[in-house]
């Protein structure tokens, strides 16, 4: 899900390795240093396990697992271990849609309402103008992650996600600004179903995964528990790593639900770097490869810590940027328990996949840049150390802020009105209802569309409560209440930036 934010920039020994013996001019970092670098970084970042694949000139330069599938267990990561790849799913969805256009079954300039006749948005004119390209390149007018709290790990179906998406008020004017919109890809998945006659999952399997022999890759998180060789999901709270449940995000499947291994992803990379061919078979037409990499949206300026970069653009499920005179085609992915990256440098025939099993690290990006710099003969920078210093600073700031809030809960500050007055039902026009009940000296918040999610509310002064969610991915946030004439009118809901930046106002109805 979370590619642009992945806010929080994971040990054990390596397992099996695959090297291509025929590769020449492999950088010394790859040949001699990468194992030590990765193993050291796993300890620094407290990552249980990682899998890495490097493809160069049509051959595997490195394919390897490091560490373990689950913290405090001995089962090692290997090249076939499955990880949720998050928003790296989007390139598969963009490719699927472009393949349908190439087969003359649709046009990417088609309006969404042509394929989903009942589709609506807050502005009826925008609903009529929105195209397939718009939803695939994040130029709908939404703020990045807007609406994700409503959908993420909720009980909503894909159809309900699309309906609720239509009730949101976009932050920006239509097509004026890039805003990363996961629900746009849910809409794309529904369009693929209507255009092809197959579900998004079946179409991607039949058209991409099976021809690429990605036989261990699954498209739906509901099938995760049937897998044997799979990495567990982990997160970090207060500098401690622990296992969390796999998320069920099938209502956003075309945006984030693919689960794959570096072995299977190597087939995807080989195909991407060979103009759509895999083992001498044209699996994806070259015209489709080009279409998916054609820039559609301006993301903004791009700056890297040491070397030259100028711009960042977005195509059909791919991010594009320049780096030291080369074009990079890439994406990142983040879902509960995992962050990942997939990177292509077509001009030098290089592809990199990094899969990690915690959602609190930037190592998946640091290693990518280390490999790129090695192949471009740029100086070694130790990006892992650099990124970790930023990460640690941010984590320390966050820990101190939470401590300050928690200290406020111990000061026995009394709310202006009795806690009973805060109890009842609250409604948001897009989300639905939230209920608040009193348990001893605290308030407990429950959610209509997140049956397992709860938040404990503790008063900290100034009509504000500290909200601690039982799912750490939703964070610890301050919730302000609005009181008029000693009556509760509403509160403003905040969740972790990893889920959504946009706030929600809930009005008391009962």
C-alpha cells in the first residue's frame, strides 16, 4: 500500500544462494561485500529476514535469502520465501490494463463510467471525465493516501471501497496535482473485470504470472495462510520488533495484495528488461512495456543524498526518475509487516528486488542505492548507515512525543464534563459510525468497518484524548473533541501517517 511514505525509512544468517558464474565485471561490492553489508544491516535495523535479487545483462548476479522468516525462530529465508510486495502490485495492474488496450479491448482514454456505469464521485463532472489513465497515475485530485483508513484491513468489499471513494471530497482540483490513491487501483481492478470478463486476480494470473512461470506467487492475501514458505509480518513499537497478523487487503488487491518471492520476481524483472520477452517468448508486448513506462503525472523534484537527480514522474504503476544521467523505473511497497522495492535501470540492463519482513525500515531502499552506485562505478556511501541515522532520529522524536502524551495521562487531569457524556455513536459521511463506550476510567472506541480494531482513549487536557490503537499500524494519536454548551458535538480522528494523512470529523448522533 504505502510507497511514497514508508515513513520509517530488520537477525540471523544467510540461507541458500544463486550466483551466475558467467557474469563478468560484477562490482566488488556484489562479489565480496554484500553478505557482510546485509547481515550487519539486519542487526542494525532489527529486520528478521530479507531476500535480494540482482539481475544484470539478462542473468542472475545474486539471488539470496538472509535471516529468518519469523523472529526468534530458526526457519531461514531462501529465494522461494514469499513476502507481501505491497504497492509493487501496481505495476502488474498497470501492465494488465495496457495489455487489454493492446488487444483492442479498451482504450486507456476510456472513461471509467464506460466500464462501471454506476460510478460516482462527489463532483459529477469529474465522475464523467475520469479516465483509466487517471486512476492508474494518481491524478484524481485526492491527497496521498486519502481514504485509506476507510479501506485498509476493513470489512468493505471492493465495490464498497469504490462507493465510499466516491463520497470523498478531493483535496485538490482534478488533474492539477499528483496524489497517491490506492482506491484508484481498486477501481482499475473492477474495470479489468468488466473489460476482460475475468476477475483482476484471474486475469493477472492467466496473462502475466503463469506465462512468466511465477508459480509460487499469489494474488490475494486471503490465500496467505495456505502457504508453507512465507515470511511472517513484523512491526516495531518502542524499538521492539514483534510478529503481527497478515493483513487482509483483498478489497484493495490491485493496489497491494500480491505475495511473491525473489525467485518469481526475477522472472518479472528479466521480462521487463528484455522488452517483454521471457525465455524467448513474448509474454508482454513491447508496446505494453513502453506504455507502462510513459510518464503521465509530475510527482515533483527529486533529490538524492549524494548524486545527481532532478525529477520524479509517475507512469502506469511505475515511478520514473533520473539518476546520474540514467533513467530509473521503480516502485516501493509497504503493507502491515513488510516493505519492499523493485528497481529497473533499462539503459544498463540492471534490475534489483529487495523484500523485507518488517514495516519499519529503510534498508530496502538503502540496499537498492548501494547496488545502483556499485554498477555505476560511483563511490561507496553506506546508505544503510545514513538512512538509519535519519530513521533513529525520527523514532526518538516520536518516542519522546508519545512519552510526553503518556505522562499527561498520569497527571489525573479531569475532562470538562463527565466521561459518560463522551459515550455514544459518532458518524462520518464517508466512513460510517464509530462507537465510544466507558470502561472504568477510560473510553474505548470501536469501528463499524474494522471489527478487530479498538482504540483506548485517555484524557490529556484541552478537550484532547490520547488514542492508542490495538493495531500498532494505526499508531498512537491525539484525538480532539469539540464541546458546545457542555455537550459533545464531534471529534477529529487521526491515524498513523503510514495509513493516512487526512483527518476525519465524526459528529455525535446518539
